[in-house]
C-alpha cells in the first residue's frame, strides 16, 4: 500500500561485485514497515564482461520473486550499463520487512562491477 507522502529514497551500493559467478552479491532490508520499489540499477564495470552477458537478479530468494532481472552485455572495463525503464517497471514491489537478495547468474566468463541500486520506500 502506497501513501501519498514523498517516499524515502535509499541508495544501496555493492563495490567490486563479481558478476561472472552464480552467487549472492549482497542483501538489504528497507525501513521497518515500508514497501519498496526499485527506481534504478546501474553497474560500472571494474573488470570487463566477456563471452556472454552477465545477469543481475534482485529479489526475495525465499519465494523466487524477482523485483528486477537484467543482463549486463559484453562490455569493456570502465563502461557502465543500467537497467532499462521497461525492466524496472516490470518488477514487483519489495515486500515490507523482507530481506532482498542481490545476485548474479554466472553466465559470463569474467566481469566485476560496482552495483548501485536506488529504492523508493513508501
């Protein structure tokens, strides 16, 4: 349920995350009792993505719900990639008081990046 108040916007950062392995990158929990909505997600590469795109998945692992899933294409180091507006709009609300997991799908052979996720909490 949304309120008409201005949302609380929080930025979560995961530095030098390995996006080339099928693994958990990190977690976050929003403010108590607040429902979240991802506003943006960007990856600034600190190591090139090679062979295949690297998938980033954000959601509640316990029930398989993904709030955002997108691919970082094959790119050189120091380049960046952002989730598109359509990918963000397709995501579900982040459930209040739930742990949200950030992970990679492991499809790329190489790739590290600084991940920045911006969430509005209502």
